């Protein structure tokens, strides 16, 4: 996928992580993915952009999680959001969202972050019974 979330070449830190949980209009996933395939070139060309991932929810097919790495919040909020490219992004994608997503920014906690490749192996968990909402417990 274009722009993996690892620190970009020349960057010692992962920067800021933008998260956008996307809930789509029911049945619009295929159209959304086609539109996103076009839109990702807009964001990837922006100053301060480091990488992105679009994740589709396995349990709820109209739910996605967009993760974008930036050098800073300002690169996202002032750089991208105030650019002509953002207007194109909006035209391609915003009509799919129901409701409109809440976008938040995160930074790594250095004492609680394992470098890529050094994270401990995941521990198995009990998948015998889903929770009441049909989701597996975490």
C-alpha cells in the first residue's frame, strides 16, 4: 500500500498519527474504495505527509479506519485541509460518510512503543464466545 505507516526515510520518529474512523452509507463500500484509490494520490503529494493505511472492518463491512502519518498536526490541519487538493478530496469522499467522522491526532508514547520488528509475539485470546454485540472480546 502506498506510504506504509513506518517512519519515512530520513525521519527518526513516526511523527503524528491522524485517525479517522469512517462509517459509510450502507452498501457504498465498493464505490468508496474506488474513490479512495483516486483520492490517496492527493494526500500522498502533500508536504509533511509520511504514509497512510485504509483498514476495512471485518465485522462491519461499511466501517473503515483511515490512519495517516504526518510530520505535525499543522501539516494536516493547515497544510492539507486548507489546500486546493483537500477540496478535491472532499468531492471524492465526503458524500460516502454517514455520519461525518471525528478526526483525532496521536503521538507515540516512547516508553510504551516497540520498534518495528521488535514487538513481542501476540498472545492467543479466547475466541470461544462472542460478546453480546457479536464482536469477539479483546
